[in-house]
């Protein structure tokens, strides 16, 4: 792509720093939001960085939502080359993380997706995960993509009510 090798290396360090500061798996969309809102890296350079960091085994991508996390090598790399990142950039990242970490954590911990099994069968999977512990993992069979999308949307906004009601019904004697 474009840019010199120093700029590319700095962009990779910025991504590694973001992942270190967040300290939880985050999606491509969340990383993109962070870098674009703070004017750190342009979109195309970010995509190149993510791909190259993954190929170099400095970050790992996993799960349906394709979340990223630093590997040991990525953490060691950011420790070694931290001083090459401008203090203003470090301050921007730390301020953003401080302000938005809880929101990002909630977005990562509440999951919903669906798959099409046939023209009249969709499987909706709903999850809430807290500190790597699955609190609830619910699969529903519905008849349309419209229903599946609606359930996913409602889950994102009302998961805590659904979880509380289910737990209340199940532990009531």
C-alpha cells in the first residue's frame, strides 16, 4: 500500500497499543472506530496493519464476531518499541480507552447472531459473557430472517431483562 516503512511500523505499534490498553478482545469495527475517531490511522492502512499483525502472529483473531487480541509476541513488541510512539498519540489512546472501555466491554460481552438453515428456518444464538465466563447461551429456532434480526436487535438492548427473568423463573421455588 502507501506510506513508508516507518509509518507502517508506527501504525502497527498504535494498533498493538490500543489492544494492550483495552485489554480485552475487540472487533475490527471497534478498532476502526478508535483509530478514525482519534485520527490515528486511515481505514485502508488499518486494514493492512491488522492483516500483517495477524500474519506475524502479534495479534490473534477469533470468534464469529472476529475479535482481536494481542499475543505474547505483540505485547513484547509494544513494550520494546513503546518509546517510538508520540506522547500525544499515547495520551489520545489512553483518554479514549478510559472514557469508552466499559461501553466497548459491554459491546463485546453481549453477542447475537443467526444462521440460515433453510428458507423457513433460522437459528438465532444469543450470549452474555462476563470475564470469559458464559452467563447465558441461548439458541432459538425462528421462521424468518426478519424475526432473527429483530430478536438480535432486542437482545442487544434488553439482554439484562431477559437474563434476569430467566434466572428468576429458574431459581424460584
